[in-house]
């Protein structure tokens, strides 16, 4: 089932093109490959990130595959998604869930529409990797606390959980979710479900080790000059709203590409808004009633707590997107699986037709999620094709310019058109070729320097150009590309 879910999620998911902020790491990695500066590249902050493992993989991709191919990146995501599904099945087995409930949970985890950005973009594989480390580490913590095994396997589980915590932190800052989840587990198995003294001590030792790793990571990030880089500043008053956005997106049965614009402008899609609201209410009601009927309500409460805890510290930021909800999809899928078994227990003594109703509803739900995921993939494919088309037009327009020329790119403002949404549907040149000088440098001829209009003053101040340097303007206004020589008399 894990293989089938993975295959369905990535069918026609290769051969995509970069757009929006997929360019930043590609540019920096490409420069590092050309300059042979691997060590300094992976230990130097990039934008708001300090993620050595992430940067090392981007260096490998730039060196082995180049900036355009998504083969290595997508293949790595496929492998990580498959492993995540296996981890999920192992955890549901530890929870005593049925095979059918596990199958439904695998469908929810692998095919949820919130996975789209993590699956199909070029630079969000780091989120998949950090979340896989989080899910695997917390699963090991849970199994170590509750499994029926001797001290040696528990020790191996504990060591593995701590190592995975460190690996997740090196991949992306969201790896700190491991610490939040382990804190909840340690408190839970100390105060709510009391386990033997030896296991409690092991739990708190794991927690202390992860806390030490988290503090060390925070200090290293601070020393690297990347504490809370804007626009991702700390915003404690944003937490309730951010948690609501994340949990609401989890329960939404249709893609946010359709639902969120209807919420933002109710008059634009009344039927979509109605379906979205009713869908969320129905899903919450069915999952809630199913979990309430489950024989292990306390375990269900723990899983719900993990879904909330592991979105920290991301929900403490002033800017939260759909990608940040990816960490909680795992625990949401566990809740859905527990709800399936709860409904089967509730309807176990009734007629055959009502007893099959949970299975039918679960199938409809998974199909709705899979359809929404495919819609998101189609949107991202079209957006990438728009980006590639603009790159081709620019490359053709500057192909015959003399070597040593400087091209000033204009019309690449970072704004969206009406109807554009998130990282799925973008149409304006500025969003498709964000960081204009970054994306266009890959398709410009050798010897041609591309400078974004916003950076022109800085470029003139630090660059000493020969007096005979020819200057050109590439104008993207209106969605097309026109290149002309710059008349210095015209502002």
C-alpha cells in the first residue's frame, strides 16, 4: 500500500520547472560549485536559513544534475515519502490499529493536498526530510516508552531518536518540532499514563539530550547571524490564528487553491465556500465521533496533542504558510486511522450496510484528498511552464548581445495578479522569476551580466565598468520580454 500511495502521489510528478523562490539556493549552490567552495557554502547562512545538510544536498544537485533537472531532488523526495509511510505503518501497529485503518491512514498521509508544495517544489525537500526525522524520532520515543521489549532495544530506540533529532535540525529549523513532541511525550508518560521508573528516566534522558541539541543549534544559528531573520520574526500573538489555519487546512477535504480564495472573498465562490465549510465540519464531526468511540481515548488525546505540539515552533512566527502544516499531517493521519477503528467498534453490532458506511466514507475522503493533490500538481506544473517560457523568451532576446554587456531587468516586481494563489498558481513575471537576476543568470549567454532593477543603484556603486560597456534593458511589463539598448538620457 505504501508503494501504491507513493506511486500515485508522484505519477507525472517529474519534469517540473522552477519558479518563485526555487532560485535562491540554486544560484548559491551553482556559484559554490563553480568556485569549488563546498565547505564555506554549507556552513554559511543562506537567506533566513542555516541548514548545512540542506545546503550540502543542493550543492550535490548542482554538481551532479545542474540547476534545471528535478530528477535527483524528486527521487530523494519519493524515497523519503515511502519511508515515512513505513514509519506510519510501524507506529499504527504499535498502537494496535487494524490493517484497514492503517491503509486509510496511509492514504491520508501520502495523498493529503497539503503535501503538494513539499512534494513538487525544488527547495522544500528539506521540509520532507526534517519532518521524516521528526516522525521517526517521535515514533521511536513512543515505542521505547510503550513497547514490550527488553532494555537493549529500548536503548537503541533512544539513541536512534536523539540522532534523528540532530539530523532533522541540520536539515531545517522545523526539526525543533521533535523537541516539542518529546516534551509532550515525557510529561504524558510521567503524569497521565504512568510507566515504570526505568522507562521514565529513559524518557527524560532523551528529552534532556534533545534539549541540549536544540540549544546548541540555536546558539550556532545565532552565531551564524540567523536568529529570526525577517520576515519570519517572532509573533506570540499570532499563535492562536496560526494554529487555527494549520488545523483547519488539515481537515479541509478540498484543495486550498479553491477553498481559501473563496474564504477571502465570499462573493467570488459561494458554492466553493459552502462545500469547504460543510466539508470541514463533516470531517471534524466524523473524526471526532470516531476517536471518541475508540477504546483508547487517552492515546487518541495524546496523538491530538502531538499534532498540535509539533507545529511549534513554526506557528510562533509572524508568517506561516501551508508548508508549515506538513509536520502535523502525520499525526492527523493517525487520528483518522483511530477514528476508523472507533467507528468499526461503534457499528460492530449493527446491520451489514451501516457497518460498511465508515469504509465508504473513508474511501470517498481519500479520493477527495488525492484529487486535490493532483489539482495542486497540475497548477504547479502550469506555473513552472510559464516560468520556463519567460526564461526561453529572455534567452532568445539577449542571445546576440555583445559579450560584456549588462542587462537591466525591469517589470519583475514581487506581486501577484488577481486569482494567483500561494505557491501553486502564479502568473506575473515577478513571481515566476522571483530574484530576477538569480533565475535569468542561468539562461543568459556567457559574458552577459543580468541585474535586477531594484539592485541597480547598488550595482553601479560597487562595479567599475569600462566606459564602453553597453547597457540594455529587458522589460517584462505586460508578461512579454522586450530588450532595447539603454538610452542614458531617459530615466
